[in-house]
């Protein structure tokens, strides 16, 4: 049976994948850019630890850059950045809290037929 040769992530592909992951691309998007299926990327991550590590390293690098930029903006006094940072880093004190509105329970009048209580009351 002939077909496509097995796709093997070499050093250049690992670098490309790391760069794409650092920019927030998903595995599916990375697979599309590399012209392979999602399942191939997942399989090769299991077979080639250096490929998995490249994607992990890329994701971490991207998060580090964005986190640092957000922190810098907050330190410069950018109110939006400050609010975002606090809401996500200290949810207990700054996060959105949904408070259930108090609902008035309407008065209920229950009328019981005396015959239901004492059948002899007829």
C-alpha cells in the first residue's frame, strides 16, 4: 500500500509549532498550518517528546509575553488593565459576583373544605 510518507516533526517544524502556539493557535489551527490532521499532531506529540515540549514552550512563552504586557499596562495606570488583572487574579475580592435577586413570595390563602378533615361534619 502506498500513500503519504509518515510525517515527522523535525527541528524546523518544532520551531514553527512553538511560534504558532506562542501566538495562541489551537492544535487544530497548528495542524492546518502544517498541512496535517489534528490526530496526526496529537499522535506525534505522544511519539516525539521534543514536539510536545516545543508546543508547551510556545504556549508558555505567549502567556508570559501577554501577562507581562498586561501587568505593564496596569502599572502605567490603565484602568481597564487594572480591572481585568484584579478580576482574574483575585476573583474572591474583585470578581463578578452574581447575587440572586430577592423574590417576593405572594401570600397564599389555603382553604380546606371541612368535610376533608372530618367527614362526619356533613
